[in-house]
């Protein structure tokens, strides 16, 4: 009788140890969050919305995506993904997805795309505060902790530009790092080599994103 009692106690101890191990595994999966998770999420959002910008350019025929003989700047209506700097007192980065349909050179909220996930504008201004109708996903620093962006020349509209990265897509999905202000120059700034840029967090975790000059594919 005594031996059976000891065996029963021993079995209960094994059960207890098994439960402790299972709880530890579940806790590590549900609670532990590696420091690079945010930068990984930021890269996924950037990649997703770059692809979305390209998609909009290929399907949208409402804003002169193709040649219009009555508008010598018809190509200014192409969809563009642009990463910009928050104002100096705020710091950091945000992005917008827009088309300059009125050719004025300004990014108006009404010209920005609606986020298919939240149905909010993919827009912010330099204060980097998401209003009620603006998607918080565009706030790369506030939302995901992006502290730096390094890009090659092909990602920027000008060699001396303070804009970290900008890319427009034509109706065939090909990328252009700038849209000419001169009439009848739709392909002047079409990419001739890949756009490659890297995002960083405060711990120097980083992920590199590439836009192919051959196809416009983003990876």
C-alpha cells in the first residue's frame, strides 16, 4: 500500500513538471517579443503598400494613367509612394500614397489612397499625428520605431533630396523615381537599376527592401 502511494506521488510530480514546461512554452510564445518584431512589421507594411501603389497605377484609368493628347502632363497623375520626414521638433518618418491629379505639386489628403485595411487615408503631414480619418500605419517611427532610412540614388527623386525614398508606377507597373515637370516626358525618370533601401530601428536591427527596375516587383 505504501509503495503504491509513493508511485502515485511520483506520477503527480511528473505531471506537475509537464504542466510547468507547457506553461513556460506558451508564455514564451505569447509574451516574449523580440526587439526586431517592429522593424519586421514596418518592412511588411512598406512592402505591402508599395505593391498596393503599383496595383492602383495598373488599374486606375480615371486620372490619365495613359496618354491624353489634351494634357501634356497626363503622367503626373500616376500613383506614388513617398516616405517623408516628420517635422524637426517631432522627428522620424511617415509615408503617403497619392497621385497629383491636379498637377499642382502638393499632396492633398483628398488625392491620397484609402487604406484597404482600415478605409482611412494613407496620409499624414509633417506633424506625424494620425487624425481620425488617417491610417496610423503610415507613421513609420511612431508606430514601428523606424529611426533611420538609407537608400541608393535610384530611390530618390533628386541626388540632393531630403526625401528618403519616393517611387511612382506607370500603367504597366514599371517604376519611376520622379515624375517630370516638363510636358511629354512620361518616361524620363524610369528606373535604370534597382531601388534599394534599408530601414533601421534604434538597436540597429535592419531590413532591406528592393524595387526591381525590370518589372517593378517589390521584395
